[in-house]
């Protein structure tokens, strides 16, 4: 079974590189644009049976412990829209996109391949900037009913769904969204837990 694991930075999968599992690796760079281009470029020249995205993320949910890892079951392009008069409206609310135009379902990019997995699963929101503005982050959280914030997840879901390749996004939670003091983050623990979760999911995802 041919497997591709992608990450935005090499540090996020360094523990996996040291174990040398039988998979291919792709470091895309940070952001939606890098992820889509690098992933499509790779898939144009190589055929894979499944795709993984492994990395760290922030969370809007204070019930999630820093350092733990989970699976992102749905994602969205969270900051694609209009911020006006301190109010956020997505492109769907602006009437610029059909919320159910494939591969979207009610504006979400839902992963049907992880339903049978018993690990903790949460919804995600992908943004292209990080902020400490609590009003803005709260609106994003409420609008998208998301628990996890990344800068690449929706791009990964979008490509995989469009091409019909089974996929799984795994994230270690390094920080609470809005907290910019990195001494309070748990980056090392988040990297270790996400890489460990990948190794566990890798054993069962192949038979789903």
C-alpha cells in the first residue's frame, strides 16, 4: 500500500523520519497555496493509496489538553470572506459560494474515511493569519463550530476529496488560539503525540 505523509515543516514529523517507516514524505511549506501546489504536483507524478497530513495546531476548545493529538474529521477555509463592522461573514453567507458544491457539505470538507476510527476526532478551521484578537477568534470559532485551527488542513482535505484518495489529518495541539506567548505552548509534546498517533492510525487505516 503506497502512503504519502505531508507536513508543512520538517520539524513537525522529525520523530517519524527517525523511525524510517515505509512511506513517502512531502514537506509543503506553510499555508494553503504551498500545500495545494506541492501536493498536486506530487500526485501528478506518483500514485498513492492513502494520504496523511501530520503536524501541530492550535485549539479554540479549552477542554482539549495541550500536547494531546487528535484527528481532524472536517475542515473549512475559515477566513475566506468579509470582515466588516466587527462582524465576520463567510463567502457562503455572502452568497458567493454554494455550500454544497462538491467537495463541500454545508461549507465543510468532511472526511468520510475516518468515521470508523475510535481516536478523538474534532472539526477544524483553516486560516491564513494568526491573531490575538479574541473577538475575531471567537467569531471564527462560533461561525465554523470548530475546535482546531491550522493553516493548511482545508487545503489537504480539498485536494484529497477532489481526487478521491483516502486521507487522514492528524494534529498535535500545541496552543490555545489567541495565546501568542510561546512559553505557554507545548510544541515538543504536540509533535511527539501527533507522530505517535500517526503510527497507531497507520496500522488500522489500511484496512478501512
